[in-house]
């Protein structure tokens, strides 16, 4: 695990976050030579629906429907 000072973390936060995202490895931040924090990459969680933890919601759930799907639901005007 890489270690950086709080001064370096403050000055290069975007680069530090990018490194963590690319490498997947945590980085320890020190203050006066002592570890004070560890920044770790986020592990994505599967979206669930309310009280149904076994039901997984796809990532594109909120995306607009395709035109042919919308047309199938529309009622033809007479």
C-alpha cells in the first residue's frame, strides 16, 4: 500500500483519486509521519428494489425506453 503525506494529498487530490481508481489499491495518508487515513476504491453495489433484496435492478433501469417499446404501449387514436 502506497503512503503519501497530507500535504501531497491536498496538493494532488485529483491525481491520487485517479491512481486509486486505476490501480484499485488503497493509499494511506500520513500527518507528521503517522497514518491518519486510508483512501480505498469503492466497490460497486448491486441495486436492489425496496424489500426485495433478491431482485436486481439493471444499470439502465432509468434509461428512456426505445421508440418501438413506447409505441407498443400507446393506444391508437380512432
